[in-house]
């Protein structure tokens, strides 16, 4: 799950860089030459990437609530999500909006400092919950994920305290888990709920194509997944079928999205049918990807056990070294990126927009510009994390990172659990 989360966050640099060259998207900075093929390719990532992040977040929330309790969990989420949400919104998010104005109008010469008061001019909009602050130029931008994740986490606390411990709820959960593991394909049934939401409540382009409350269901699905290993067993068993169904449904949704004028919102039959297929495909792929990865992990563990039982040298038989064990370069890189996921997410979009503002002025083909944009943005994002975020206690706090001692404790707890 950590590996998937890292790949999704790093993949967002590729995704948001691609939007600079997409014909039918209102990104902050647009290249003069665009192509419609980008959204077709990027759409396959949209259908599963952010939903899978919410599912992984729900899974982590279950373990965190067990370990910390409701009060400490709430405080931890407010610090690790609320603080960076406020800081990055105020300190970094004005830049993309300012560059949007300069990119759209060559005669726009307003300075960044002169623009800031206009960005901070906000009004209170309860109807947009949980995005309560709105303005002509103000936005949370890519931090919509953090807003929703913080909201879902806080909503989860009373549910965890008042509802889940009750005996009738526990019995229902046990029966559902038993039914899912005993009957093939039953784990795909929630696809109906996602199809209905996408069809009736429509889709929201600002939130990666899904309706904002669809993500709550993915979050709760991850929370349920962590509650009973039988759900994971069912996902592993049905992962192959889920993958094929998800790909077929997504492909079937394509023509409707291509032909409709406003496929995310209009209530014509082709648009509704396409959104229905999209919602069902999303759940199938979210089941398939963790299930297939879990299969691979179990096969690897079985091979190691068999190697150990046969007397051949293997990782399970290696004697423990005194002191801190040596780790391979891959393991060190994995640990580095696993810690950096949230700061990289917070940093990447303002950097992509800033680099795109410069790169789109080149006289080069789209593939050349795109490759340069991705390479420079990735380099700057990693450099900003390394040099400006992780080095001091203050910046680590502002970007939602745990202290080094807390991280060591979490790693030890994870090692014991595994």
C-alpha cells in the first residue's frame, strides 16, 4: 500500500504536466499547441488513482485509531493535515493562480505581491462543504485531497466511538465478511453504489473527476478492509476478474465521454451511461490493484519459506547483525520516499505550474517540452523537499511530517506487526 501511494503521488507530476498540453482542460498554464489524446490516456489513471489513495488512507485510519485512540487520533490529524493545509494554501497556492492570469493575458503585469490581497479575499459558503471558503481567485487547488481526507477523518471519530463497537454492528460486519469471502464476485457489489453516485450526483472535474462524496465511500471501504482479513482474502481471489471487468467498463465509457458536450454534468442518456460505467469501473480497479499486489506479496513470502525449509540460504535464514541492520539502496530509497509522500504531494503542483510557465515558451515539439517539464518538475520537487522541508523541525511540522523519534517508533511498530 505504501508503494502504491508513492507511485500515485509521483505519478501526479506526470499527470499535471500532461494537462498543460491537453485540449479540453482548464489547467493554470496552457501550451499554444495541445492534443486531445492526453485526456484519453490520463483518464485511465483518473478512474482509480485518487480513489485508491482514499482507500489506503481509510485503511491507515483504522490502524491509527486502534493505536492512538479517538482523542490522540483527532489531534494527530489536525496537526498532520490541518497545519500543512493552512500553510500551503496561504504560502504556495497563490502562485498558480497568479501565473494563470499572466499566462492567459500577455498584458497582465500585476506583481505577485499586489495579487496576494485578491487571493485572500474570501467569502463563507456553507453549501460548498467542506470547501467553506470561496473567492474569485482563492482556492485550495490540489489540496482538495487534504481537505476531504481531514474531513473524513474527523467524521470517522464519532462513528468509531458510538456505532462500530456496538454488538449488532459487529455481528453485521462479521456476516458481511463471511458472505464476501464465501461467494465469488460479491466484493464487486459496491460498484453499483459508485455507479449510482456518478450517474445521479454527477462528477466534479475539480476533484479528479469523481464526486467529492464518492471518496468518502472509498475511505470507508479502506476502513472496513482493515477490520477483517477476510475482505483482503476476497480481493486477492477476485482481483483478476475485477481487473478485466474494470478495464472493459472503462473502455465502454469512453465513447460517451467523447461525444457528450458536458459528460461530467449533463443528464443526457449517453452522459449518464458513461458516468455509470466509469463509477463501476473505478471500484473494480480499486479492488483489482491491491488484490493483485497482495497476491504477489504472498507468493514471494511462500517462496522464502520454502527456501528456508529446504535448507537453501534465503533472507529468512540470514542471521541478525548486531546493531542497526544494513539496508539495500532500494530499501533506503523506499524509506525515503515513504516518509516524503505528503510533502511531495503538497509541493508538486505549484512547482509544475511554475516550470510550465517557462517551458511553454519554448519552440519545441510537445513530447520534448513534456519530457523536460516532467524532469525539471520532479527534480525541483525532490530538491525542495530535501533542502527546504526535511532539514528543520519547523518546516517538517509545517508540511505534516512526524518528528524523527515518532517516525522511528512507527517504523518499529510496523516491523513488529509485519
